[in-house]
C-alpha cells in the first residue's frame, strides 16, 4: 500500500474515534448532570456551571485530537 494512503486511513480512523469519544463523554456528562438536577433541584446553577466547564474541556480535547489527525493526513 501507498504510505500516503495509510496516513489518510489512520487519520480517518483517528478522527472517527475522537468524535465518538467526545460524544460519549458529553453524553455521560449530561446524563449525570440531569440526574443531579433531578435529585437536588435547588442546585441547578452550580451543576450547570460545572457541566459547561467540563463540556468545554471535553470538546477542547476532541478538537485537539481532530487537529492532530488533520496534521497527520496532510503531512
């Protein structure tokens, strides 16, 4: 096989895994936050703030992984 073709294949697999991981992480985060809000409705503001910060960190890691896979594909 062509090394450039393998690089594209690896980048595609890496991008797919990064998106799946980010989606699963945000899904688990949202589920836990909604369960916490259901148990303590008066703590909505605190839970929402922590959830937004955590979701931003998860998305940041996902974007970093996507950038790395794009750089691998064009190298």
